[in-house]
C-alpha cells in the first residue's frame, strides 16, 4: 500500500505516521517504510527565504521526482508498504498561488497513493502548537496564521480521506485512521 498523510503544519502527521507504520507492518506482514517530503532538497528549499513561488514549486517537484525514483517506487516494487508525510496535495495546498497548479502536478505523473489521509485541524489550534514547538519556524510556518488559513481551506477543497481532529486525542485520531485503512485492506 502507498499511503500519504496530509495536513497543515502542527496537525500531528508525524505522530500518526509512526503509529500507522507499526500497525500496518503487523497487520499486513509486510515491511513498511516511513518517509516524508521534502526529501532531498529540504535544506535548500526551507533554508532560503528568497526563492520566488515558482522556484519553490519547481524545487518541491524536483524533490518529489527524486523521492519517487529513489525510494517510493523501488519500495513499492519490492512489495513493501510506503507511508509518506506530504505529497502532491501539499504542493496544491501550499503553492496555490501558482496558476494551474493541479495541471502542472498531473503532468509529472507521480504514482497515485492508495489513500490520502488528511488530518484536518483548525488553523488556530495548529498554529499555537507550531509556535510552542519551536521558535525557529521554517519559512512556511513563519508565514503566519493567515497563510495557514489559506492552506487549510485549499486542503478542504480537495478530495481526500478527511479526519476531523479538533476534538480527538492522539489515540482517537489513530482509531479513525485505522478504520479507514481496514476498509481498504
Ligand atoms: P517540515 O518541517 O517537514 O514540516 P511538517 O513537519 O509540517 O511537514 O516542512 C515542510 C514544509 O514545506 C511545510 O511547511 C510544508 C512545505 N511544503 C510545501 O510548501 N510544498 C510541498 O510540496 C511540500 C512537500 C511541503
């Protein structure tokens, strides 16, 4: 299985990715690889405050091309499960200022996940978590609450497997994810 986990910064992707990968490995008896984007060009993309929106987009796509070629496809071809934090929908939601963003991503023909899980949390809650977590926010986190709201509403317009997390604790979110996955296995 190829599973992606999406959501705004601070929605709890990493916590859930860890839990899901342990569960899926036991449930399917297959090795389960946990990975995340940005993959290779992380320092370059997140470290520079000067790139224009188009450069950010092209770097995220180059990063994904390498990730697909070096990790995602080889692992899937080996019959392993892959759990990836962030993928195409992060680009649609975060780089939404680029016209025709969906067409550009579609043209890349990256492999389609079996399920795209969207951890939907209100931007206010996520924003306060991110601020507590570190004071050296990366450039997207540093954009502020208005930006988070834009990203959140872009995500909400996409066709994803959505879990409302605001009133759920970590274990309850995990239960909700598992029930979606069980329906697929
Ligand atoms: P990261 O520290 O990995 O954040 P998180 O743990 O929330 O995933 O930083 C990734 C940042 O890059 C995050 O703010 C979202 C942004 N991003 C994009 O803007 N477009 C993309 O295509 C991807 C993959 C990430």
